């Protein structure tokens, strides 16, 4: 699905030098590379404050802690997302309130928000799934009207740009009160282990995020709030410093692969290629099609040597861990339909035209087209 080795070979000299420099300095925790990466990433996303942490799940948890959410508070989120989005809500004793998604864009259905909001609603977590932003402009208006927070889950969308109706543009993760992202190796900007970050336009919030991530302390051994231990390793920051210089190129390559898939699969009526929303660029963390006989197609492609993934085969409300939130089967028809039809094809920075053409030809063969 992702050729991390091929990507590494192209930047091997810079990566090896960056790693060796950290090993030589033995500055492994909160080293100079962490400070440099934090600064560079802030500049890259348009100036929002950046606070790094150990992973994307921690980023979500720390964000909710910083906003003072209390046990029993309700947090709205799309039901079609990775478990981490709901996981931290449940871990903090908050109540996840699931909302169905738009079938075309896979992101939260804003039209369903009104009847989900109660006096206990304290936050919403729009997920920018597969590399495209959720519809943030109406979400922002609703959040202001009802006085609740926005925590953007931008783990799959770093470098995506949201376009407001007045022409204003903002980077994914910098629109709400706090944005979160992940540097898991397969992400569009991935390190060689775990890593994450939080974004905010509020300096006081940034200071609080930083403090919570560091055991609740500003000054060593002086703990102002209950915190966690969540740090981006200096080694990972050194790697990310190198890769950040290439992210625009990586994005363009992913978009080119997506365009090739579109062209090659355009006449195949059986499947639906990813939609592009007018309000967001798409950085294609995943290229996700909707396909009839999805499971059979997946097996066929496997026999041809083509890896695929299903994001996600079981909706959150039907997962055993979330049964106590009382959402029976049938509660979210779009997501339940998607769970049986979505299939993500290989997409990464090292793909060749020949590989894309081969995958497309295999799909056409499966549906009896040549």
C-alpha cells in the first residue's frame, strides 16, 4: 500500500545524516530537532502554534483535556472513522455522539448535526477522512451558535487546504479550536515510528497543550495540572525535518496517481471513484473507491499481487467496545453501506504509471471489461 523503503532510498543521505547527528549528540528527548520541526511545521501550516506529542491518538486526548471537557459531556463525531477518534472520548468518560457521513465525500453529514446537539454537547470532532476536509464552514457556524468546541482530526489530511465561500483559505487542522494530526509511517508526512502534533491559533491554549503533554508542568517538578507523558522523540523529529521539505512534492505525486486512477477507471460504471469537494483540496492519504462485490474484488486483486485495504469494515457503533452507547444496526445507513463497499487502492509517492495501469486493468478484468 505504501512504499516506505523506496521513499527512504531517495532521501537516504539526508535521513542518515539527520539520524547520525542525533545519535552523536545523544540529545534524544526534546532535542534541538524537535524545536526546529515545531517551528517549521508551524510555518508550513500558516503560522498556527504547533505542539508535538507522541502520536495522533494522544493528540486527540490532550486536546480534549486542554479544553476542560468533563465526564458525561457529549462529543459529536462521524461514525465512519478510525477508532482512535471515539476511543479517547470514551477513555475520558465523555459520551460519543455518532453522526452519519455524506456518501460522496465520506465526511460528517452537517445536515444531521442540529438534532444531535443537546445541552450537554461540548465539542465536535470533524474528521478529514482519506485526505479531504470535512465541510468546516457550516460546522464552524453551528459551533459558534451553540457555544461548543471544534477539534479537527486531521490525521489523514496534512497539507489539505479548506476554501471558505468568501475565498479565504486555511490549512486542515487550523480552522477549529484545536487541530490534531499523526505522523504514523504511512501518513502523507510520516516518521519512522510514532509521532503526532496539535495545532491552535490561541497562544494560551498552545501553552496548556504543551504543559499537559509534559506531565502537567511548565517548570520541571512543578505540576500545575494533571498531565500525561507524550513526547515526539528527537530522532523522529529529525526524520520529519527532512521529510517536511518534500511534502509538497509527495502531495503532488499522490494527486497524480489519483488522477491516473480516475482516468483509467472512468468508464467502469460498476465502481465510484473518490469525489472532490469544491471546498477542499484532496491530498489522497487514501484512494478509496466504492465497489459492488467488494470482498470478491479484494480477493481477486490479492491473487494478482495487488494489496488493498478496507477503511473501515465495521462501523464504530457496531464495534463490541461501543455497544453500551446504544446505537443498533440500521442507525447509520450510509456508513453501514460504505462498510460493505469501500476499498482503498495502493497510492503512494513511489508508484509508477505501469503499476497504476496494472491495478486498473485487474479491476476491469474482474468486472469483465478489457
